[in-house]
């Protein structure tokens, strides 16, 4: 079964791609949740026309994503949290806290586009995260977890 993705779907594809999926996955999850539409012949023609128009916008978005990626790669974000005497923090650091720290630094990134390497983070230290900004643009940046 072929579907046209409306939104980015993790481990499947990016928005506006035509992908093949199992019929149950498409019918029972992707289409009802609004992630995709059925790729009929008329939908493919309309999709091709839309893609021609978006090609110009896509190059602009790609250049903006690469510019943001170069800034992020040099950035080190600090997250403050409560920690015990031995360096273990209470709870763990997740993408929500990382997203809030990036907003304070002036970068408005959605928490769903962030992936923390070596998750869960339960100790004070310096760690790495990856931001999925655009197709093929995934900068890795550092963040530091410090005690209050």
C-alpha cells in the first residue's frame, strides 16, 4: 500500500514523501491519525504539482537548517537540576528540559526533533544530543547538566 506522508514519521519518512507501508499500518494508524493520505493516481498527480512548487521553498529551508546546524554544533547548553552529593540527579534529564534550555539560549526547537544520546541522563556531566532539523541535516551539539 502506498501513502503520501503529511508529517514526518520517525523511522518511516519525511513529510511529502510517497512510501510503501503494510496495509494495516496505513489504514489503522497513519491515515486516521492524519500522518498520511492514500496515494491514488489523482493524489499522486496533485502531489507532483505541489512538489514542483515546494522545490524553491525547500532549498531555502535547507539553507536555513544548515545555518542553524552550524550554530548549534558550536553551542553548549546548560541544564540545572537538583542533584545529590555523589553527582546523581533526582529523576532524569529529558528532551523537554533540553528544549526549554535551548529556548532560553534563543533556539526554538521542538522537543520531538531532539534525541539525547546515551539516554537516560541521571548524573551530572556533559552529554551530546542530536537535532533533526531537516532531511539530512542532523547536527550534534553538547549540553551540560549541572547541580543547582
